[in-house]
């Protein structure tokens, strides 16, 4: 099964940049009209807006468990500069555990995949599932725990 949040990622990215441009133009107009204090407030609002998206760590996710392999492609949706594309792939039989860390009342979820290697237990870096819907997160959880139980 392949689970992807491509459409949702595009929507989140558009909303972020549209609101950012709106705030920046508003702040510029306020500065040009000599409303310095309001312009500074608009700059502060922009800083909080940007900080929220960096903290939430929205990521494009493509999860697949076909051909007896687990594949996970991901990258940050909101990033200034060059995107870092990441890819995790390993056989299903070496999956040891999957840890889902929820925060902010379950609105933000991180996934940590733990595999069993010849040298012991290895842990992949956490992947943010925040940009996935609750239903997509549940599907990934069920798939991974079914693989572990098998």
C-alpha cells in the first residue's frame, strides 16, 4: 500500500507562502505610510508565522510497504534554500519496532523506525507525520504494527 500526502503538502505550502506574502506586503505598506509600530508588529507576526511552520515540521511523506520492503520518502515542505530529500528503505523482516511520538494533543506526530541489524538495534532519525491526516497516520500505524506482529 502506498500512502502519500502530495496534495495536502502542496496546499500547506501554498497557504504558507500566500499568507507570508500578504503579511510582508502589509508590513511594507505600513512602513511606507510611517506606521512604524504597526509595521514592526506585522514583522513580529511574520516571525511567529515562520516559527510555527518550522516547529510543526510539515513534511512531504510517501510511505510504501510493497515488495516486502518498507520505503519512506520525505522532505520538509517549508524550507528556504535547497530541499534535502531523504529516503529510508529496508526489508520488512528486520523491522523491530515503530515509535509514534505525539505532541500538542496528537496534532503533531513523529515516527521513529527501529530495525534489527547484525550488529544490534538501529534507530532511524525521526520523521514528522504532522502533514498527514489522522486517518493516514492510523493506516501507517496499523501497517507497521501488523508487520512487527508477524
